[in-house]
C-alpha cells in the first residue's frame, strides 16, 4: 500500500527544496537558520502555539483532501474557496439558531456545513456536466458570490446589535465552539476529524469502486461508458464529496478559529490547498504532511516579526519558493538521479 | 498546364507505400482509386509537398517541383483540399482569403481584393456572404469556399482527398458542378475517393493503385467489374479453424427503417443463430463503426438487438471495443492492474486487489500480453493494447461489439487477435465486428452486413452471398 520508492523521491525533493529556500533567504540578506528556528519555535514552541497550528492545519488539510477528490476526477475545483465559505455560513446558521446554546450545536453545525459546501460544489458540477461550463469559470464566479453572501449577512441580517461593520457577527455561544477536552482548550475533536477523514479517504481511493472510477474519469471521460458507468455521474460525486469536506473546513474556521463569521472566513486556505495538492500530485499521505508544514509556516511566521523584525510577507515568499522549486524539481526529475546514485552507493 | 510524376517511391520502415509511380496528366478530372493502404494518401502528400519521397521527381509545365516543400508546391500551383476543411473557423470568409493571399505588399488594396473575390464567387455561382463567419457555413459550403480560395491563390492543379465524405446529396451536387466548371477552365483535378459511383459520375480518367504500385490507367467509359477486380487484391490468409457448433437459441436484430437503403428490399427484422460472427463491411468513412457502437449506446439510430421470448437485455451484456484504443478504449495513464480493477467495478463496490492481481496475471499470460501489471497503457504497442482490450472481456455470456479489431495490426498480430476472438464463439450470444477489409469480413463472418455511407445495403448469411458482391454493395452499387 505504501510506495517506498515514491516516498524516498519525495523526501529527497523536500530536502532539495529546503536548500533552494535556504539560498533564497540568503539572497534577501536574511539568516536562514534564524528564520527556520523562529518558524519552528513559533509553531510548536509552546502548548498554545501547537493549538494554533492545529487550528490552521485543519482547514488546510481538509481543503487539500477535498481537492484530491476533484483532481482525481480531472476537475480544477477553483470553487473550493466558495465551498469553504458556504460551509462556514451553514455552521453559523446553526450557531445563531435555537440550537446555538445546546451541546448538540457543533455536530449540527458539521452536518449543515457539509450540506452547504456540497451544494455549492454541486452547482459547479451541474454547470460542467449539463451546460459544459468550464469548472474554473464557474468556481471562480461562485467564490465571489459566496464572499458577497457573507458580507451581505454580516452587515445585513446577522449584524451585531447596533453596529453594522465588516468586523464580523457576534461571537458564538460557547456551546457552539468546537468541543475541547475537559477544561483545557485542546481541539482533540478537530484532530479526530482530520485523522478519520484521511483514513476513510485513503481506503475509499484505494479499495472502492468509487476511487478507481474517479481516477478513470479524470484520465479519459470517453472510455468510461465502455466500463458501464458515466463520467458525468462521477464528476458530480467528486464535487459533492469535495464540497462536503470543504464545508467542514469552513466549520473549523467559523467555530474553532474565529468563533464568529467574518468576511474573509476562508483565510485563502482554499487557494493554498490547490498549491499543496499540485505539489503532492494527489498523493493523500503527502498532502497530509505538506499541509501540516504549511500550517506551521503560517503560524510560525508571526514570530519572524517579533523576533527578527521581519515583515510577515517573507512567509509568502517562502511558500511561493517552496511550490515553484518543488514543481521545477518535479519536472527536472533530479531526485530520481540522486536516488539512483544513493542506491548505487549503498549497494556498493 | 501539365503535371508529370516520375518514378516516385516512398517506404515507411518495411512498408513500401509507393513503388515507382509514373503518371502524366494534361487536363480533366482524374481519379486515384485503391483500397485502404494502397498508397493513395502517400502519393497525394508527396505531390502537395507534405512528405518527401525516397526517389523520383515531379514536373509542372516541365519545371521541376522542389519536393517536400509545401510552400514550393503552392507556388508551382498545386492546391490540396483536405477531407476535413482546414480553414479558420472563427474568421469571416473574407478574412480567411486575406490570410491565404500570397503577396508581400503590406499596402494592399482591400477593396480591390474584395471585388476580385466577389467576381470569382459569381463566376462559380457560389452564393455565400463574404462577411459571414466560416463556422456558420455547412461543411459542403466550406469545402466550396476552400476550393475557390485555392483557385484565387493561383492553383492550377487541385487535389481533393475524399472531399464528399461528410456531404449531403445537395452539397455533393453543387460541389460537382463547381468541379466540372473548374475542369472546363483548364484546371487539372485529382480526385481521391473510395466511392466508385462518384468516380463514375464525374471523372474522365482514373489510375488504380494496389499495394503501392500504379497497376492500371483507365479512361471513361469505366467497367465497374474490372475496376473492382483490379482494386481489391485477392490475398490468402492462413485460415483459422473454428470448431463447428450447433446452438439452438437465436437472437434478433431489428433495423430502423431509416438505416436501410430504400432502393433495396431488406426486411426490418432478422433472426440470427446465437454464436454467429457478424461482420459489418464498409469503406473507410462509412458508418459501419457507428452501427457497432450503436448496439451499445443507441445514440445513432434505433436499430437494436433483441433476445427471443422478450428476455431483457442489460447494458452489461455488451462488451464494446472501440477502434480508437487510446482515445476511447483505455486509460493511458493507468496501469494494467488498475484496468482490471476498473472492469471489476460493474460487479462489486469493494475491490480486492489480491484477487485482481491474480486475475490480471493469468489474463496477461492467456492473452500473451508483452507487459506486466505495473505497465502503463501508453507504454504498450498497438497490438498489445488491443490484447489488453480483449483480455478485459467479461467472463459472462456477452454480445461482443468489436470496432475494426485488427486495425493497424500486421498480419501475424491480426491472426492472433482473431484466434482469441473466435474462442468466444461457443459461449457468447454473438460477435459483431466492423472492418474495411473485405477479405477479413469474408474470412471470419457467418453473417455479413454491407454498409455504404450511412445506409445498410445488404444483410445475408455468408453461404448465400458471393464475395464480389460485397465490394459492390459497400461501393454503393446495387
């Protein structure tokens, strides 16, 4: 089940990527060691920092997982941002309802977030299948519509008492926050959701008819009928699943990160996840790891400002360098050569 | 104006596509005839400069043409009209004329050009608006416009490569009128076609190619029997013995009335013994492939298969194998194991990869596929891809629908493929296959359906048929 050769190549590539980032930072006149140390300290250096990293990792890892489904079916699901946003809207709807102060609220929120996200994904899928609208256009459009809906809700029906600002809705009742263990604020619940969804997805993609049919749809939609299924149906499936999972990412944003609905609720994590899935070329294990690296980078990045007086934008530079050099290395297939050399040395 | 082709030869690997071809034309409409693979297209491509021949020369008005240079061919007055219109579908007709104009002067007079084109269109009674977009025209009109564009650019010799394959009758008539007028105006026309009726109607003379050689030049009046006997070479295929069988059950093909040629009397419903091999013969570009696919998808016509006693037929009873292996048949980036896994999905929701692996390995052995389970499909040769498709046949009793099962395969691979197919005779409902090769149809079929264009010309058990009739039927001669 686990491809050792593939893992080895990816690890070598990761190492080479880090070297490129290293030299990029030197070019900017920044000490790379200090930057790496700050990031590690800033993301994992204390209990509260670990919690923050988990809270950022959740939406990124879930959005990446969602995209693995749509990418498998050959779909560029740019609408992932909108699906995250609508998930957050769904869960805010529950948090502001009569169930908002009930212990059942988070579970209802997840349910509603899945429905909202899946519905938003379904629109793209239907447009694609029935009207042949390219999913990039519909997705981009629906992202804007979802952002618009959130702003409308925040300054309209869901505005704070007496104030109409874009600062967000009222803070949710504590019962609507993501459950934590006992009195601590450790979001074990989120970790469980991540692990469960990744485990189930790994099994689905590998062992179910759905998994192999999604992959086949992504490679050649003209040959699927011969195998007694229609690619249209599986494009819709992929969007329903991806939208549902992205909805849960939205739930995490509204009920674990902000505890309210804010205009930029998705945090841009949907677009970031597209990069991650591109890097991982749909490998589910690797997207689990890389999404964690990116979360650590984002959370740890705030330390750069405090400790080194650097602007936060340096994180963007590191991220972009990471993705670009990764993709270039992938094309060059350098690490395959290195891997063969290493094997030769060890064999000798 | 005259064109002289001297000693043209061209081989692709071990295949000699053209062997020492000599031809001299002065005027009129001249047909190039021959079955698939006879070398017509190669010759056309050599004349138009798309392919460089191994040997030989071409002269136009005693000037030697630089071979292998499309630009020089155009300058010397050779124009090629492709089977599918090669025009700019997003431009207006006028714009596409401007693009093709062969002059270097940047300050050209647009109005002058326009009136010149209009005059040309009037001369040939082509009534389309110069401002209309090319993609708003019918295929026939597009080809007509292309023809005039070639003329405008100074073509004195025009080659038409199966120009009428997508035409309606009306369009064909208009095209032929244009061609006759062009010929009267001194343009030499080379007309490449499979369709003998068209050749009879419009051509003054013809050359017949067979296996790369020019075997005969003829002039009107043509003798159809003679042409057929020269065109279709009799070659012997090692026959594969299939066991005699005697099956009691039948199945029924119900034809849609629209599919049957209305000049011949064919009954709509045909009862055929189960286990029969049904060959659908047709020339390239005819609908014989579409009929194969239609039994599975029913998107082309309402012609359908039924079982006796109204037993229901499910989609999974059919195994459809398209002629385009990579385009429509297989998944280029998936490996063999994944293909076998995929073919399990119609029976199960959870895939047991260990079982699939075992099955895949045994199928690879059984069908003699030169690959292992981790090989990607796009790494395999055409013959091996074909065997993979066959190895994915369902184990249950099926209707096999095989589109040109041996297309592009050499004679040995083809024989092996047929061995594998005929093994299924005893067990399956029926085996349908299409082919453009009459010998293949004759060799393996129990029942033969002949298709010309979109229409079914004949359906008959082989024992009631003579082989020569098939060539006539598929050429549209009744």
